[in-house]
């Protein structure tokens, strides 16, 4: 496991992908050290080593460990993310603290994995899917839930994933036309799989409870509790 370090970083790119959802990339003079699927703490205020770490928020890293930049995608939902949308501009210096999390570092079987995401919860999966290690997974499945097609802003990364692992089965689910991801149907189709769940906390809680109710062993459910 990589040691958590504090990085002074420069905002390189900021893009509002759709209204209220931004993708931001950061550079640093030091090399970032993390594993696919891990997350970071982002502080907007300056960090003084003689003081406590400033107010920060957690974000999954969307980029993979071989990328020169660290990239995150966030939606504006509160005061901190509103500040991010207003203040993060190319050239601005902020602070990151990373890495955290063990999502893909728990010795799980790679023979049958189902990845379930809601909205920007897909980002830790993209960190794995765009990394060379994703080729080791056997017939992986992704169910990605979005409010509508406009919210599916990750086609480029998913195209890269399919190039790395042509066995990936990608199932987008759009709430406005398809409803919610059919948990019971997915479970019945892949009864012995390892299920990864990433998304809003209420989604993770409800999906995990449903899988347990259906009889899936808790050891087959992988989540990162970092809210």
C-alpha cells in the first residue's frame, strides 16, 4: 500500500462537461503514487505544514496510476463543490492528499466481476479500466446508471477500456427511459460474481441490502466507505 503524501498541485484543465458536472486535472512536480480505484482529499485553501490540514473533500481518482496528471470528476452539490466550480481555474495551486482506499486491493477473484455504478460513481472503475492491469479480468461486466444519456460523459474512457479488455460487457442504464439498475435481475444473471458498488451513499446502502437479501455473501460485495 502506498504511503499517504501531501502534494502541492497545479490545476491544468477544467471542463464543465454538462451543467454542474466538472472534470479537473492536476499536475505536480512529484510523481503521484497510487493504485487503481483509490481516492484523494482535495483542499482548496493553502496548507501550512505547521498547522492542521485544511478543510477538504474526498474524490475518487478517475485517472490511472500511469497517467501524468491526476483527474477527478465532481458534481456541484454543496458549498465546497460550489467553491470548486468557482475557484478551480488553470494555473491555480491547491493541495491533494493521497492515496486512500482499498477498493481493488482485497484479493478478489478476477474471474467474474460485476461493476455497478451510479453517476460519477463510475470514476474509480475508470481508474482500473484504463490501466493495463484491467486486461487480467475475465469477462467483466459494467452496469452504469445515469439520469439520462447527456449525463454519460465517459464514452472515451470506456472505449479505451474495451481496447484493453475486449471481453468487457457494458450495460448503460438511463433512469429517464430505463428506470433504475435491476439489482435482482443482475444478481440472478451472475449469482456467484463479485459485485463492486460505487455511487451515492443511499444507492450503495440500498443495493448492498438488496444483494444481501437475495443471498449474496457479504464477502462478494466490494465498496469503499469514504463519505
